[in-house]
């Protein structure tokens, strides 16, 4: 019988309201009931259909009005009753929190893996196993894994599903799909584990048939993936060798993708084949996603992570970066970041050319992926070679642009800071626009300790002269110093101190502010950190355009310096800067004042107290070099201290710069005082040739002992005929004993071929001495007499 429209009655029953797992939307479930009425008006047949409506929310930010938005949704959607406003408001707050978590947190920390799990929790995973949308025109929609969406799994039918694991492939796919549905609910996990045959059966089917059907593999891995969210189940998974089978699946699918790519290059596919390839690629991405996420969960145990690393997981993850699925890319980058903290993994990433692969994602439209890539690059940037690859890939300018985005600001500055640690890279920042941006932000931040990335990058970049010039263009320097005087922030003064290290033109900019700087260092309330930076800035102003005499007399600086040159009572950092400042202040006009203040004796005492501190010794040596240049301080040093002996001793120091500075200071003494010049040359010669002199002294002592022994035995030594004085004289030579008393020329070398007249040796004595010197390696028999050869090369002479 034909039924007209009046004989069908429809009724809509609203259902649950929940969040969409992936989109910024709310899903309203409802049921449509269609009843066919008879002539008496009673229902003959009833048909029920479950439907859902998605309500998209355009944007949710921190400032969104949740209450007004919830009321608007309820008013416009007839499926939501008016008493559900509170429910909708609660869902919107959760949605807002989720959207904010998907963005970038301001502080960069090692929590990417946890954030990923929070964002992709079980609720989201339930909806991931829905049908794939057809992208090509005319493509028939297909439910996920070929299963109808309305079919619901029941835990009471678990035994039935397990029995179907022994049927044909189609039944296995349906059975595993039902088990995967059950595993998505945490309430069912305990029941599933209680089944003795579940894990054994699934692992067996995966091992035997996982290569034959990608749908079957996805379903089974999805079950194991649900268990992997809980660390207490990891041991059970490992006992069934789930990690091994998962790694084999990843390897297989990546090889299949490579082969398909090679075939496509040889023979361009038709439109139908392209549509089929797109579907295969989607399923393959889903399988890789679940497999890698499962491995990431298992890698919480460091021992398991080591085993996964040995299976070449780094190369697999690097290969995955060539794919286009955003969620898969985020997961791969997050996994790589977790692995990158170990050197062997970092080396493998370098072999795979990971930096070049990551460079294509800077920038990228997806914020979550962009943040994950920057964090991974930050981890890799601790390695010098990796930083060089980043520079070659052109990442400096790209990251500078991303730095302007508040979402990526901190991690971008941290990455640029690491790159800027290399001196040759500092100049690359000059024309990127980062210097003016840093300058403006430094001036507006109240506490630079709360912005370590900002100030660290500024300190690094201002060590380059050109960068410092760009920062000080216009009234930049004046604004910077005024801000430093206002805040007295030691971190800001580090930037100012870097500027003071540059050329003369930059140092002249400090002239209007000298009075303010002196006031800061003499203020008793000045902190030690600030005092170090301001003293360091003043110590760098060693240019003739500044008259130190006026500063010393006007502000009684000598008393201040003497009071702060006391080790033990004053911090070593301050003492070091005071030493440098004294060297800067020393001039013809202030030398006498330095002597009067007793700074010469204090510096010498400080040298003795801090002889184990290389930096302190180096700076004091340089200060001595400056003091020896002027007569009052030079006379005080030479008369009242043993500075010459200390400087000569430093010629043998392990530190190359200390040796160089000590040698320069001794050269000043040689050039200025002739009497001391002779002594210094002799001391320098003995310092450089002390080993050879020790050998000569030992040989002479041995010879004297032998001679005394021979005399004691009554054996006469023949020295030639008494009536042949000329022959007697010709048989005598100058022996090694004359070497310790010879006068040196201005280069520390011996005068004459054989030196001054000294002790005479007979031919027998000379032959004995030569033999001993040849045995000890100090005489080669081809350099003339022993006096012409010291066993040292020319570079040992000063």
C-alpha cells in the first residue's frame, strides 16, 4: 500500500554534546525517529537513525567572552535546549584551554612529548578512526577501514571477535576493528587484559598477516597503542615483542613508499591510479602515525629508547619528514627532539642531513609544527657543526622573522643566541633587522632577568663592532646609557660594557657620562654585580682623548682603588676590574699619584697571593707593563719589589698570553734602564736554557770528582812539556764552566766565538766534555766548539 506523507511521523531527540577531537567545534548528537502510522493512528513500524551536527567556533583566544558565545550557540541551535547553557559554556572553556595548549608557551622546556599527549588524548583518538573524506571529484566516500560507521562493538562479544581472528582476511579486519573500538575506552582495557588469548592472538595475526593488509595492521597496532598510554602496561607489550613488530612495520611501509615513488617517476600514473595512491598514502600515514606514537610511548624507559635507537629509528623519522601529513610531521619532530639529547643520536641526525630537512619547515603555516621544529633546532644548535649547517641553510634571516611572532619569540631568540656564539656568525646579524628590534625591547623590559633570551642575544651581538655601531646609531647610545643609569640593571650594563670594547669612536661616546659612571662605582649602595660591569666599562676606555688626571684628582679615585685592592675582603671579580682600571688610569700625569697611594706594593702583593689564578696574573702582568712605561712607577717597582724575578719566572708559565705579556714588560725594562738590561738578559738566558746549564754543571762536577779520585790514587796528569809553553797553551781550551759567566748581548746571545776568558781545559778534558755532551744530546760534533751550541733553537732566545 502506498503511504502518503501524512502517514509518517518524525521525532528528533537531542543527545549528548561533546567537543570535536580535532577541529575547533562542538558536536551535537541527536536521534531521528520515523514512525509509520496506520489508519488508526498507531505506529506500524519505527525507524531510528543516529546523526550529529557540528557547530564550528571560528576562534577562541584568551580574551573571548565564553558566556556570551555559549548563549549565542544555544539560541541559534534548535537541537540544544535552553537549560544546556552551562554545559555548552563548560565545553567552550575546555575548547579554549585546548586551543591555547596547542599554541606555544612562553618558556621553552622539554615538555613537547607531554603536550602532544595532552592534545591527542583518547577522546581525540576515538574520532581519528572515522572515514576518509574524498578529495577527488566523484570519489565515493568510504568508512574507515571499510567498516560501517554505525556498527558498535560490545565487550560481551569479545570471545566472538577473537574466534574470527582464525577466519579469512575480511573477517579478521572486522574483528580487529571491533577490538580496536573496545580498546579506545579506558574502561575496557582491564577487561581486555584479563582475556588470556587477546594479546597472543593479536600479536600472532600481526606477525603473520600484518604485511598483507594495511587495514588489519592499523587496527591491531591501534589496540596496542591504547595500552601504551599507560606505563604499567609497557612490560606486557614488550613481552609480546610489540616493539619489534612495530619497527618492522615502519621499515616496510617506508620501503613501499620509496618503491611507489620510483615507479611513478618511471611511468606517470593515470588519474584513477592517482586517486588510489592518495587513499593508500592516507592509510599509510595513519599506520605510521600510530606506530611511531606507540614507540614514543614505549621510549619513556631509557633502556627501551636505546634499543629503539639501535633499530635505526632516527633514519626512519628523518624519512617521515618528507611526507605531508601535519600530525605525522609533528609526531616525528617531537620524537626526534626527545632523541636529540644524546650525542650518538645527534651524530646520526647529522648524517641524515636533518637540518636541511627541517629548514623547509621554517616557516610553516601550522603553529604547532613550527614550534616543534624550532625546539628541535634549538637542541641541535648546541653542536658547532650543526650550527654551521643552519647558517648555510639560510636559517638566520628566517628565524629572525619568526622572532617577531610572540608565539615563537623565546625559542627563536634562544636559537639565535646559540648561533651568535660563533664569532664569524655575529656579523651575519647586522643587516637582518634584529639589532633595532632588540634595542627597542631592551628599553621597555623592566627586569631583564625575566627575559634571559633577549639580553643574552643582545650581549652576544654587541661584541661585534658593526652590530654595536648599528645599536648606537642616532641617539641610541644616549638612550641606552640613560636607561642603564635609571634601572642600574647589571645585565643592561653588560651591553654597555661590550660597546666600550669597540674602536675609539665608540669609546668617545662615553665622555659625557664619565661623571655618572664614577658616581656609581663610589656609591656604597651599588651592588657587586653592577660595580663589576661599570668598572669594566671604565677600564676599557684606554684612549688618549681622556685625561685620567682630572678624574683621579676630582673624585679621589686612588683612595677608592687602594681600598678595593684587598683580596679576601673584596670579591675577586671586583679586584680584577680594579687592576684593569689602574692600568687604564696610569699615565705620565698620574704615575706619581699611583706610587703615593701605595698601589705599586699592593699590586705586587696581589701577584704573590693570586699566582694560581691565570686571569689575575695576566691582568696584573699587563698592568706592570703599563706601570713600567712611566718613570715614577718604574722606579718604585724596581726598587721596592722583586717584580723582575716574578716576570722572568712567568716566562715559563703554561699560559701563552701570560708568557707574552711578561716578555713585553721585561723588554720595557731593557729599553729604559741599561744597568737592569744586563741583568734581565742574563736572567732571560738562564730561564730559557736552564736545562742545558744544569747538564753543564753536572758534567763539571763529575769531572772534578774524577780528577780528585785520580789524584788520590797518586796518578799524575800530563799537561805537556814544561819547556814548551806555546805547545802547552795550544792544548788548552775554554771549557763549559765559562758558559755560566759569559756576558750576553742585547739579544741574550754570547759575545764572541768562545765568550770571555774563563777556565782553561786541556785537550784530554775537552775530549771528555765533548763526549759527555754528545751522549746527552747537547753537542753534535759539527757545530764547532761546545760553546757554539746550546741545544735550543733560536725561538727560545728573546
